[in-house]
């Protein structure tokens, strides 16, 4: 048949409709909030139910204390979190500064990502848009207060 120049060249293939294992509706239910963080543009983007919601300016880790890239989940959330000063904090090292104290750098809210890293407010709003932290993601206090109720524990956080 194929060796004949006058033969019909119509090919009929059987097709079968397949259904996806996971639907968009199921993904939306499973991901009420997704946070993406761009270290290069100093932007945190919030997606709610897989739809873009808003963008916030951030500060990320400075040289030697880089904010680690990767896939994380919000592990815990705290209003007015206490801060246990790490070794790099000089004379404060080892001390716990109560939440709400003026010398507590974790202003207003904490969204913990694990490994001592998290998203929190800052008393240094001029640092937003720069590499200024010791690895955490800093936000203006008003911004972190707006973000906090929109991101449940377990939410996906992608840092690039």
C-alpha cells in the first residue's frame, strides 16, 4: 500500500482521553498559600490558591550568611517571637530577648522555615532591598503583619 503512489495517505490513529492524576482544583485546595522568594530581586511573592496575590520587598542574607535556596514549608508561626541570640550576636550571645522588646530584632511576627531561618519583621526598614540579614528573610513590620494571617503552617516556600 505505501509503495503505491496512488494509494490513500490518510492515517487513522486511535486516541484515548486520559485524566490527570491531580486536578488544578485539588492543587488549589492543597496549596492555600505559596510563597516565592527571589534573593536577586529582593521580592517575596504570595500566591493564594495558585493565583498571584501580592508582592512585598524583603532583605536577605548578606555575604557569609546567605539565605539558603531551596524548597521549604512554614513550620511554625509566632506573634511577637522571643529571640535567643546566637554566637554572632556578641555580648547578647546566648541571651533570650523577649518578644516585643525594643532590642529584639524579630519584630512583630515569625514564620519559621527550619534550621533557624525564617521570615520576620525588622526594626531596620532601610535594609529592605539589600543583603543585610544573617540568613533570614526580613520584611517591613506592616508587611509581615499583613502576610502572617494569609500563610498557614505547612505552606510551601520556594527560595531562589
